[in-house]
C-alpha cells in the first residue's frame, strides 16, 4: 500500500466527534524541580500527556479546541511535556505494532555473528543493525544494553544527488534488510517494518498539518507558505525509523540497588528530528529460548520526560496509541520558541524476576520514527540547513578520536544541567567538516 492509499484508508475510518478531545494537564509543576530521575526507592512522578483522538486530525481545518490541545502539549508553559498522545487509531494499528515488536525480539535473539551481517559501518551504522557503537555519557563505555535496527520506512534507496549521498550516507545510503532465506525466523521483517513505519509517518503528517497554525508564527524562515512543517516532512526522503531491543539489565556487581547506572536503559538525550513518533513499548519475559509478552513488571521502568518547568515525570503511552514528541530541529526552526523534549528510558532493575513461580529476565521492545527534513532544507538562518545541523549533532553527541586525544569539542548534553538554548549551538560557533566520513563521529537517534 502506498502513502496516498494509506492516507485514504485512514480518512475513511469511523469519525469521532472533535468534542471528545481530552485536554489533560500535568500537575508536576507543583513538585520541586529534579535534576535527575527518581531514585529506586522513590515513587515516580506520573505525567498526564495531552491526548486527542485520531479522527480529530482528519479535519482540513484545525479547530479551536484542537489548537488548544496542541498548545497545551507543545507550548512553553511550565506544565507542557512536549509530547502528545494520539488515541483511537484505526484498528489495523494493533496488529502492525505487535507483529513488528515481536520481530524485534526474534532478531535480537539471533547469534551476534548473524546480526552483524546487517551492520553497516559506511553509513555510520545508521542503516541496518547497530549495537555497542554508541558510548554511554556516564562512563564513556560502549552501550551494550540496547540493539537497534535502522531503516527508511518509505524508500529503500532515496533518489538524491550522488554528492549528497556521499556527504550524508547516514540518511541516503539505503536500507539493509535481513536475508529471509538465511534467517527464516525473521521472514516478513522488512514488510512489517515498512508497514508500521509508514503508518506512523502518515499519522505524523496529519498532526503536523494540525500544528501549522500554532507553529507558523514561531518560524524563523521568512515565507508566505502555510504548510512549512507538513510540506517539509511530506517531501522528505530522510525519515528514519529505529526498532529497539533493550536487553535485560545485567546483575549488579556490587549489590548496590540504588546504582542508577545499572538500570538506565537509555540516558538523557534529545532527538534531533522535527518530531518523533513512538509506539508503546512491549515487555518480554524471557526464559532461555522461550519468551512471552507481559505488562510492564516494574513501576519505575519506562519513558521519563523533563517538562518545561524542568521537572522529571514518567509518561506512559497506551498500548493502542501513538505518541509524538518534539525534536531539536523544530526548536531551531522556531528560534527556540518550541523546545525539544529531553527524555530517557529507565529499566526496572537488574537481574532476574519471578513470574508465576518462574525465574526469567525482562527485555523491552519499541519503535521510534524520526520525522525529519532533507539535509538541504533550511531550518534556521540562511546558511542553517538540516544537514549542517546534523553535523553539529554528530560532534556533540559522540565520542571520537579527537575527544580521546584531548581536543575540545562542542557542548555535550548533561542531564544535571539546565538545557542550553539550541540557538547557542549553531554553525556560527562550531566548526563543521561537511565532508567528514569518520564512522566514529556517528550519531544515533535514541
């Protein structure tokens, strides 16, 4: 099914009145500001993201009530989380989600040598399989707690100028898929990845259309167009999806149950997309070769967000819903008026857990779609494109040989700091080598 057909099928679903839109505010701004996620012994602070039904996005006109919801989710108020939940999705979504997340677990269980066949150093591991290619900011060690499979859900090999492809293989080199004859257990992986990824992008385009009237007054770009955000994403050939498997956390070596590094599946970071679509995570109880989906067994495990008031809250995405959160490119596009969403993923604890009398380990599967413009699109001043911004991100997020040699590099996000404005991290004060092909400079969306 192509994009137009899918959009038509989504539009033909049963209508839900827009007055069903739920505008729900987080009360976390009443809590003292936290500089880190809650300790193991404390109760997580629960956030309540703004939630709207899917059919509210189908109207060609953004209603006042829908606009109010978008502002409550993405605006600058202290209670804003920078994330919005889309509920009441078309019925096919549930099966698409289950199918792909089960493939995530199956692929991760394959032997390391079989998985490494699909790793691609030339694209800085931005297509195909990637594990232990990123470095943990806490200790500088390779991140082995999660494995990722990257791909463009819409285009196997984007049709771009060869020079653009050479300079930006992380976006344009092309997809790599498992061999279904050699690896029969993941037969259907490619189709499942593309189906769910396309679905998320189509819903995201509907959301960005609804966001235009809210975003347009904030844009740095001087234009008479009224579909900047939607248009930029609709014509993009640089979208990237990431299928994630979080491995069961290893047992703590020192028995310190308050050691946060032991159960942090994914450290604090910002996505550098315009917006990111997220599906609800699936938790798997694993016993040797056996596994089954279970509810989240740990109340602390899951997605944490730092809201506009700098409070840390835990956010849950309903199983049959999608979430969309703002990225750094949108912050730059709006001159810092709309902020990117700092977030992390916490594990529930190291070692084995008991379920129905059986001992096993718990892994986590999820899927993120980074909706972003092509590298030549202007997102700031006249010389500020998504491509130049990407190179900034590469430099400040990843260890590389220059860092190891003691050469100063750009700012590195620290969860204990207040977030610096993205506008301070532009090409005016960072030297960028657009021809850099060093795989060690690779950036991964998290």
